[in-house]
C-alpha cells in the first residue's frame, strides 16, 4: 500500500540549466515494478548542461527526439551515484493539469508519469499529489511567464518546507523533472511513452566508451579515464565521498588536457565535463545522506 506524503508549502524558485530527457516512441503504460531499468547510454554533448535526458518521436525538431530537463532537488534522485547505475524511468505521460490541492485531475496518473503545468502552488505540492495518486514520476512544464522569452527557461525545482534548505532528496519518493513550456505542450498534445535517464558513473563510462568506439580516444586514453570513473564509483559505494570527488576532479583535469591537446572536441569535452560536474554535486551534502 502506498505511503502518503504530507508537506508544508514553500516557494518554487531557483533558476538553473539542465541536461536531457529522453522519450521512447511506443505509448505503452508500465507498472511501477518495471519503471526503473538499465537502458540506453547517457551521453550527448550537444544537449548542454544538465542532469537528465528525455526522448520521444513527438520531438520532430530533433532527429533523435530529445529535449533537455532538470531533476528536482526534493524528489527520488536518479543522478550521480544515487541511481545505482544508469537508471532509466520509463512510462506513459498523461496530462493532469496544474495538480494542486483541490484541482480535478484531467487524467488518472496511476502507473504513469504525470505531466503538470507550473503555477498556483508549490512544486512539492504538485509532485506529492501525483505520487499520492499513484504516479511513478512527474514532469512539470513551465507556465506562461510575464516575459514570453522566459517560457522555455529551465529552473531547478526545490522546496523543503517553510524556511527549509533548497535540497532534500527523497522527500517525495518518485522522480520529478522540469521542462520548458514548448516541450511540455508537445508532450501534452498526444499520448506518448518517455524514457528519462540521468548522469551517473555508468553513463559517464558509456560516454568514454562511445569516444573509444568512434576512434576519438585510443585504448590507453579511454582505459585511464574509465579506471578513474570505476575508482570513484567504488569510493562512493563505500561512503568515501571525498576520495570520489577527488577522482572525478582528476577525470575532469585529464579530459581538459585531452581537449587542449586537440584530442577531444570542445563539444565532446563539454558533455563529459558537465556530466562529471553533476556527479560531483551529488557527492556532497545533502545528497550523501540520501539512501534512495
């Protein structure tokens, strides 16, 4: 039986960039037990700074059907070492409306991913309501802003109670992500199943392996980088977060040297470096006390 979550209201602010949300093509609802899986590699330097990827055939503007998104700071975490690998959230997206207390849902999100419009109440309230209604995840999309140019700006969803800290991972026990208004309206227009993947150790290693397969890196270069990632992952697993941070920082120094030597393109370096930076954030408090 689902444990219902209660919360106190707080403001929803904090602007930040993010990585990518990946949506799958088939609109097939999934059960909660199969919502998390090891799936496609996370690595796409063309998508910019962030922590997650969404793909779908509804995103016709990108040949791979990708959009960028940010991961909430109070939801079940999928980034960094917290995902237990390259965790993927998979499920059918359904538009529920604003999702505030007292609102009538436009569709039942049970066993699905609730698509929610920003506004009127806090992010915590919206995603908590979705969880209590049986959703396996939530995607919040931006509302019409006073300046229309801001409609597709990405923010970092925070909120840990009145006067609480901005980050409280796991407060709501389902993953939550934020996308721009344009992409939210695309998702709302038709039933679609999405895949959401986060930046993790295994995803970072997949990125290095992709560069090895393309011939950008040689075996020695790729092997050295993968050894650093593995060592950092092992350190995090045993709770030695300081060592893990040092190893990922060394990884960043090494890929910067490869970029400066014209081995890595700026885009390839940026993709690896951004993912590494996300992992470092997740290796510091309060994420180090999060147990999933």
